[in-house]
C-alpha cells in the first residue's frame, strides 16, 4: 500500500514539474539547493570531504566551501530540470542542449564496431536516455540499469525510457544480454563513477584510491568494443552541452589499465565543471571491515607512471599501548597495517615516555607524543593534526576510545574493551579458540587481519634471523622480566633459543637487564646460553654474560 501512495505522489510531482517553464525550474531548483545546503549537514559534510580529497591541494578552504555551495545549487537546478526534460520529445530538448562530437560514436557504429559509452553523474545524465536513440538509432542502444525499490515507479521509468527506443538491462539479471547486444554492433551506456564496493578494482581517482567497477573494461575486452565517454555540462540557466570524447581504449590494454584510464577521463570531465558532479555520493568510501586492501580479489592497480608515492594518503592513526613491552609486541601489527595498502600513511599516537621507541620502526610515518594528565589536551592535539580516515586502538580503555571519538575520527577500530563499545563503529571480535590464552602479539595481529591485512608472515615464529658479522663483538640486551608476572613474560627457554641462533652467526656479548625480582629467571637464561658467550658479574639489577 505504501508503494502505491509513494507512486501516486511521484506521478503528481511529475505532472506539476512538467507544467512549469524550464527557466523557472532552474531558478527554483537553485533555491531548493541552497535550502538543502543549509539544512542537510550530513550531505554538506560529505560533499566537503569529497571536494577536499579532489581539490584540497589545489584550492583554498574558502574556495572549497564555495564549490560545495554552488554544487548544491547546481544539483537542485539540474534535478528539477532533468525531470521536465525527460517528459519532453527530443526535438524540444535540443532547443536547450547542444550536442558536440556525436560523430565519434557514429563513425564507430558505421564501421561495425560496438561502443561502450562511459557515463558519469555529471549534469543531467538522464538526457542520454532521451537523445541517444535519436542520433544513433540505426543500431541498438541500451543502458545498464539499477532497478528501483518501488516496483510501480520502476515500471514507469522503464516504460518511459523504452518509448525512445532505449533498451534497459537490469544488472541483477546478468550481463549476457548486454554482451549479445554489443556483439550485434550496438551501444551500451554504463555509469562508471560510483563506489564499486568489495567487487571493484582499487585504482586512482583524483589521486586517491577508489573502488571502481571493471564492468566497462570487461565488456569492451569480451566484445572488442570501442570505449568512448560523454558528459553533460551546464552552460547557463536552462542551457546544457553534451560532449562526446574520441575513442580512448588502446589495443591490447588490460581490463585494469582500461579501468584506470576511465577514471582518468572522468576526472578530466569533472575538472571542466566541478559544480556539476554528484559530490554527495561517497565515492571514496572507506570499506568495512576491510579498509586494508591486501586481500581483495581484484586488488590495486596503479597506471603506468604512477607510484605509491604519487597517491594521496589514506591516513591511519594507531593509538599505541601505554606499556613499552606491549608496544614492542604490537610492532608486527603496525607493519602489517602499513603493508595493507600502498597509500597507507601511518601515524602513531603514544604517551611521551614511549614515543621515541616508534622512531625505530621504519613503517611509522609520523609520531604524536601525547601529554600526560587530562583527556582534553590529547584530543586537541589530535584535532589539530591531519584529518585521519581511521583510528586503530590497541589499548582497551574507555579513555583511548574517547580520544579518537572526540578527535573527530570517523572510523574507530578496536576490541570492545571496558565500557566503550558505543564509541567503536568497527569492533574486533575476541578469540574463541580452546586452549591456552592467545599470545599478546597475536591478539594485536588479529586487529590488522580484521581490517583486511595479510598477517600470515607475521604470525609464525621467526626462523630466518640474520646478523651482519662485525669486527667487534655484538652487545645485545635481554630484558626477560615482566611487571605482571608470567602472563606477559616470554618463556626463558625461548630467550635462550634466540640467543643461541644469533651467537651461532656472530660473537655476541649478552647483557641481561631486570630488577632483583628477575634474578632467578636471569640465572636460568644465563646458564642456558653460557656456551655461546662470555660471562661476567653485574649487580642484582642487571646481569651480563
């Protein structure tokens, strides 16, 4: 019943809009766009984030804010005008739309070459459904279509578009009919500028990795179709320009290369009229849970001439553990996170007393020493730094979760911890395996694995220890004690095994550090490795062998 009511309201709205002059609709749509810009904080923030990703290195903050406001105006105007234009015959539409370079498609069709037409949410993109059959109606024309939730509205849209001669293929019905049409010499339009989710190829768009559908490239490769792009630009009140590119696919190019080229072409189109693009779509969406890309089926593709250093960074904040031993055990996890995607920029926030330790980890790009004491100075420090895409929280405390939440970081990852589940939007499940408790280093690694990192190389024991042979004996320290007792202490036999492997490669002098409570375990380790090193006596707070 609700679908029927919505459909009736939809048809009434269409009738009202169709009765209004186009120039009035353009002006009224601009007014509605400004109203939406004022009241829709969620989409205003999304558009602001998107334009900052695209143009943050090129435009000032005031210019970005003006661009967002103009976009809402343009979006309102084009949406209302698009509704009316879709009710008009092609001859009347062409009084308001100038079509340029349509011959680039016509020449391919006349040569018997099918065409995959790359479309984007730029201007009034629905005009292609109205005008394509008029200009290239001597071949079959189709569009890949996403079915609407309301079946009555869906049937009306299908019926309206089919009246122009356009065929519609629902993507949920498979792509064999699309391939058959292309092999018969026809043309298919595909919207190619949306986030493609877990099934997409990660390739740059405005310099930032974005999940992109490989469908146009797959269709072109399977049917030997030409690839051409087209866009609609707003040139004035109730005036538009529809422009077709030349064919830009290269012989022998892979699907991945063609997909990245499509992103490049769409970016060039958007730069010509940035207000016209659909900035309120989450094009650079952070996937959940796998925002690290190491395990994606299609993976990452960088076009020729583009390296990881050329990408705009995906900024990851890692909140370090407050204890030195725990921080050391989390280093393999930090490495796995850094290697999880080529654009990862890893910043570690740590208490000032252990922050220097992170300088020894090459995978860490920046360090934020956090002040002791009140929560607010730490929050203020995080807010002043670069806008982070994700915060990964190693400690389980409520305070740490509050730091990232109040710091304005949208994605917050960690174990549920102590009374903080409501502050996390990507909680990591605890291990549920029988047997002894999970080692702390493996518990950290599960966080990286739950985010999409490849951790298999970090989970097993390290057996390929290699030590450079030096002229002087190595001096290596061991600190086998733990404030919390055996629960966080490595077994003394394993200390001895590592020491034996290293001593077998190079002469080493071993120094054992600890308090008087660690003398017993220190003596056991010293006895086990005495064959590999010299022994001398030190006070009870440290032992040298």
